[in-house]
């Protein structure tokens, strides 16, 4: 048992029980010695908290002793604990702390698996396994030179030294240090395909201090070996969970060149987060880094090597060449050069994804539909912003794409009722209002109930499986939205389209900031989310009352400057006919607009359609334009404006 574990086993000997007997006396403030008798408490027997002072909060025994005796480094704290307990102190490096889950225990393993001892020196075993490497064809594309250099071996009847009664399995043996190795199953169906034996370390870590070229950071040992096999240098994390441990181990080591982050080619939140953490952590310890993705359509380095060795070799050389140009003395080089950006287009394997909206005229002004980026749709109150976005969401979901609709104002029942109302109007031609549907059919005839059942069937079969409505009245901010989207993508493994209804009522990021400042921050963070997750995000925005009589314009979004500047696409909705007419006098315009509003309100009450302009005011990557839609507020319907039919010959007036 090492020194640290000896201290942890006897840690309570360094503490004094408090008066009540449920905790321990706080060595900083003395809490637990008074009449009430409550001191430090612990839930897990390892971490302690004193609620009487701010000095100890979720601290282990080493932190407590360090604060008590004003010690800074871990060796000092460990030495002091040993001194107080009478344990002989021997200086030893602090063990790495890995966040990855532990190896399978007896509770996790099959019934025949049992646990006993762990060996400490595998030199002889490595030699024997290496001699048997040609007993298997499972070389994963690695050359004989690389296999020999890194002592890669094969064991046809490998048994976990921790579980000597376990069933033998065929394993590739990859030495990591003289005291640790990875046993990788050659059977893809093996429940425990990768088992690490010995004290965990990072494969080929020593190359960081000696390499004269940029070093790749990859996830697995075979990935590192694959890059090495085509002339590069690489170190393995042995899993994404070990990023923090890797950065801690790296502190104090100064590679000659920038490091190249090349994690697995998976569009998942955990991969993106690990890449971001590596970039940030390396920057904090003064190491430049670049993130690349040289795997094309393949999942990782080893799969790419096996698929096309020559192409993989060229990509690795290109990445090394680009990274070599980065210099600590030239901060500008830390950005992407124009040549590098062009190279991204040359090597890209995935084109820009477009999600049609189901409205041909809207798709036309949006260059085909929705792309990655932030779309902001604004209008005055009661002009159908939510209804239109729900129409778009239903259409996209009907095409088979997952849609996440964050509703911060209406509950999910209202939104579903709006969709059912639209279906009853557009498809069954037996229109029912949202109120009819929410009344739970109490006053409806059997025929009407049958109509609603038919609407519900259509909704479930076409839309329901791909539309996810998330309610968040007053409790949903950008962080919560992003967390929900990332979780959905992580679980499904597929991208999605996101709607947020609406910006101005999102939970503020800072309660001390103004409404404008909070809206600005929400817009910026939604923009970042759309970029990071490579998805379209559609946010609804309200307009000021002063826009009631004015045509929509960029000025309509001026309440938040960030909406105008950060959005990739700005859309304003307005009544058709509200635009200014040439040479129209002010009083004539006022009268005309008043009549327009009265007419539209009357048509809406009667369940008839009114004309709405869907106007693209800004499109960062395309052109502007207007699509005219027919809107029936009473039955929650938007559809394409009907084209005027040409007059028959006999109807023409000569």
C-alpha cells in the first residue's frame, strides 16, 4: 500500500470528534467544541465541509492539513500527515488521477471471473508476446517495423492478471510502460475489448520531450501507432475522460513544436468538448496547438490507415507541415492562414447540409432552406411568429429530421393543439380552432371527435416521432438550451434543427444586467451554439409597438444590436401592403394602413386568410427577397400564396 493510501486509511486519527458525535472539530474555526457541538461533516467519508466558516468546503484530509499548517504543495501536505501519524515518509511522485471509470470489478464481470493479484514488471511477458505477433493477422495495418519497435505482441490465451479464473481471450498486447500495458481483444464482440493493466500512463508520452516535429494527440493507442507508422509522432489519451490528467502530466514539459489535436472523427458533444478543453489547457501552460481532422470519412486514425495508407500518409504530412508554421514568437500564426482554409475545402468530405422548410417560396429566398447558423424571425405581436415557426418545425420533422422546439411562453399542449388545428383546416377541410381542441372535445359532436382523432393520427404518424417540444417558462436560458441540444445529439448521433420561442423571455444570463445586455448575450451564445454544433438555430424576436404601422427593416431589431450583427439571417414578417407607396401623402398612408389593419382583423375573426410578407432583410451568405404567404390565424395555418390563375380566352375583355 502506498503512502497516500496509508494516510487515507487512518485519516480519522488526524481529526477530533465533535460534541454531538456526528462530525469532527474544524481545525480552522473550532466549530464542534461549543454547546451545539456540530463541526465538520462528511457524506462520503473522504471530503469534509464546515458550515460555520468558509475555510473548509468539500476538502479531503490533505487539503485540511494543508490549510491547518499553511502548506502549499501536495508533497508537503503528505509529509505532514505522515509525520502526525508516525508513518515513514518516502518522497514519491503524486499519482495521476484519471477521470475514466475503473476497470470492471467482480460485480460487473461474468460469473466465472474472479479477482486476485496484479504483476509489476512485464518485460519477460512483453518479449514472449512479441515473439508470437505473427500468430495473428490482427495487425490493424501496422508495419512489422512499428510492431517490433513498440514491442507489440499477441497472446492467444490471455487472462487478466487481476482475474486469473476468467475465461481466456485472444489479445493484442500493447506495452505502454515497463509496468503497464493495454490488452486489446481481437474479437470485436468481446464485452471487455480494452483492458488496461498496471498503473495508467499515456502511450508514447516520452516523445513529447524529444520530438523535433509536431506531436499528434489522439484518443487510442492504435491511433497513435497508426500515425507513427506513416512517419509522424503521436501520444494517446487512452480515452476522452483523461484530458485533465493529460494536461496535468504535460505541465512542465515543453515540446519543440506545436501539438496537433486529432481526436476521433465524430460529431458529438463530448469530442468537441475534449478538443476545446485541450486547446484551452495547452494555451494556459504555454503550448501552441492546432486542431485537425485528417480522417476523411473514417472514424479515427487506425481506420484511415487500414482504408487508404497512401492518402492517410499525405494527410498526416500536410497536417505536420501546417502545424510546423506555428511559432510562439509569431502570434498571428496561431490563426488559420488563407492556404489552410482553402485546404479545408479541398479535403472536406461533407458539404453544407440544407434543411428545406416545406414552403417552396421561403426556400427560394433562403437559397434552398435552412443551413448552419442563427436565423432570427421578428414581427409585431399577433402576426403569427410562433405559428409560422411551428409550421416550419412540423414540415422539417415530417421530412425525418429531428426538431427541438424550445417553448418559453406556451405549453406543449397549446403547440400540439395549434398543429392539429392546422391539419383539420388544410388537410381534412373540417377546421377546428385551438380552443375546440383544448376543450378536450367536451362540447363536440361525434363527427367532430372523429375529425380530431384523424388529425391526431396524421400528426403522430408524420410529425410526432421527430418533433421534441421542451417547455421552459421562466427557467430556460441559453446554457439549458445548449445542454439539452448536446444531450439529444449525443444520444441520437444525429444533427437537429432548433427553434427558440422567444428571445426576449429567455432566463437572463446576469440578473444585474439590463434586458438589452441579456438579449445581446443570448443572441451571441445561440450563434456560437449553431456554429459549434453545426446546426440551424431559429430564434423568434418581438418588435416594438412603433413597428405596427411601419414596414419591417433592420431598424426593427435595433433594441438589441447583437440581433442585427450576430444573426446569419434576419427575417421580418409584416402584413402585405404595409410598404410605403411612392408619392403617398402622410395622411393618406395613415388612413390606408388603418383600413388594412381593420380588414385583416375582420378576415382573421371570420377564419379567412390574410397576406403576410416573409421578408429576408439580411442573409450573410446569400441574397435578400420576399415570399408572400396566406395566413389563417383562426386555424393556425400558413401556406403558399395561391398564384393568380390566367383568365380564359372568352373572359378577356377586348
